[in-house]
């Protein structure tokens, strides 16, 4: 009898040990999707890049632009993701189901790694619920208290910036790009250029300038603001939240059905092949300046690919693309107003060129390079721009691209674009679609 009781006690202890196991996901060493893991790491790098830049942009105090509220930190949660993907979140960014700070400004009351469990007077371990409450508290524009899993209380003060949230694509769709007057999602490839803090500020100011300079035209195309309780509200804090990631995947699938996007990829590949062919030709001919000729051709190819990328945008992004030059000029003048190097846009452009990263809005096509070079030259920076561009004059590059096939010509602008990928939910882009999607669920078929 005594032995039986002892066995029961041991069994109870074992069961109790199982019950008191980890409540949240830990990295158990299992194999995960390496592509997704890389996307998560790039996503975290992007947030760490832009959060201080967003705070710097607040110093503009521009009375002319529309405003929005921001926070001194960025957050993420693995809530809703599959078991394997939750492990990937932990491995990539030490993020579990709780709401976790993944990036912060220097004066943020919450450092990276902090896990939140209370916003104001509401407490929960559900990361998505906390996201909703955090968005509400931020947009109220008043200081509010948060609680941490370590039992600490912190006072968070939202700050005001020009409208146009700067965010990155969800980690499962790193190539996604969407430009909207409320929020722009930049593809994760931008992080591969390793932007400096000043170049990150350019990225933020450019996004705000796109909203300011192109917002009226985008609203004319489609004006819909139903923010409360929608997925958009969560995405302004964490575009990697599961519901937004699912929606992004659906949006990418819709975009792939558009002929313009397929064509742009074909053009990009064609230009890359042209560059390789030229390199082989120059080597065979034994020209002394083969390296420089290849470099020039690479520049021309990548800038043409940027033009193709711009021309392939659809929905609200297509309307936004008509204001890219004005966003460039807006960012240039605001960089100077903040005491930052106004040529940071050119240096970021050159980094993207050198890495052949053209599927984004930060690498200039010929039209944009010509327009911004005029702005820079009028302020006495023409020589500096030439130096940044590797010794090539901007007007010479523009002239050479103009003489090449598949140059920066784009189809004519129309508010009723025939290039939209169908009449479905995502025909106007991911950001616009999220304004109609409920926050508590993934997108539903209509």
C-alpha cells in the first residue's frame, strides 16, 4: 500500500511539473523556415533603424503638414502564428506571444526586450489585445501608463510627427511594398543597404513627404478612413502581427496576377542579363576601362529596373508614384531644416544601386534623379552629387538612360487605373484593404 501511495505521489509531482511548464513559447532548437527567420531578423533591423529617425522627425514641428501620434518604441508579438513560426520569432527577435519591445529611441522609457502586460488600466498576456489598447492610447495623444511582465510601471508619452507612418513589410512577405497617404510599407530589401541614421531619417521624411505631397491625389482616387477596430490600426504599430501578415500574403498573391507586375520582373531580369552579357563582352575585348564600363552599365540597368518597379505599382500605390519626385524634394528641404545632410537621399540611392536593390521607392529612376539633381544643384551641391554617384554626372546618366530601350517611360496616369490587379479586396493595395478588415481576424473572402 505504501509503495502504491508513493507511486501516486511521484506521478502527481510529474504531472504538476508538466502543468507548470513554460507558458510562453521558448526556442527548443527545432528546425524553422529559414527564409521566414531571415525576414523576421530584417524586420527587426528595419524597426531599429527607423524608430530613432521617426523621433528625430518630430523636431520639424511643421505647421503645414497633417499630424499623427507616434511612440518612442516599436513592438511585436508572435500571437496567432503557428508553433514553428513562434519559435522562429523567439530565435530571431526574442519575441513570444506577449507584446515585446523590439526597437526603442534613446530616451524611451521601455528598452528593447521589455514585455508588456498592461496598457493603462487593462491587463492581458494576449499580444494582439494589447496592440489594440496600445493603438488607442497612442492616438489619444496623452501620456499613459504601461505595466511590464517584470512588474514595473512606466509612463509613455506619445509625440507628434507629420502624417505618413513609415513601416516595413511583414517578415513573411519581404518583397511587399505599398504606398498610401496614411501608411507606407517598404520592402525589407531596403535594410540590406545598411542605411545610416541620416539615411534612415531621409526614409522617414520621404514617407511623410509622400503623404503630404501626394495625399490629396490619393484621396481623390479612394477616400476611406474606417480606422477604429480595423486591422490597419494594429498594422500602424506592428505590420508583422499575424492578421496583417496573412493579409499581406493575400495581397502579394493578388498582385502577382497583375500583368504589370509580371512584366516588371521580366524587365528586371532582362536588364540583369544585359549587364552580365556586357561584362563578358568587355572582358573578351580586353578593354582597359572594362571595370568602369561595367559599373556604368550596372548603374543604368538598376535605374531602369527602378523605373520598371515604379511603373508596375497599382492601386493607391500607383497614384502615390506620381508624387515620388515631390516627396524627394520635400525630404531634401526638411533634412536641411533639421540640420541633417540633405544629400542623404543620394547616398542611400547609391548604396541601393551598388547592391542592385531596385524593387523599392528609395532608388531613383532617371526622372527622379534629374528632378532632385536640379534641386541639389540650385543649392550648390552638384559636385557633391557627382562624387556620391561614383563620379558620374546625374545629367549624363539621365541622358544615357533616355537613349536606352525600356527607359523610365510609364503608362499614362489615370485615377481609374486599368493596371489594378482585379476588382477584389486588394485592388487598391494592402493598406487600403486593411481599413476594411476587422482587427480580430484574418481577411475573409467576399
